C-alpha cells in the first residue's frame, strides 16, 4: 500500500505591534551611580547534583 503524498506548505502570519508597548517598560543602565561600567561576569560555584525526572 502506497502512502499518499502531501506537498509541503508555507504559512506566513504578519503581526503588527504598537511602537510604544515595550518602549517605556524598562530602563537598562550598565553603569553604577558613579558612571562606572562593570565589564566582568560573576561566576558562582558549579551546581552538581542528581535530578530525578
């Protein structure tokens, strides 16, 4: 028994957003109060443990 072939399709959906939805929701400033930029990553200790799924 042969399987029936279904040709692939591509669907496109356009989503229009308002310009101000997220524009004023957050302010990100990489510097501290003195204008100094901290460029290092902080590394925590490794978290090694067994997880039951």
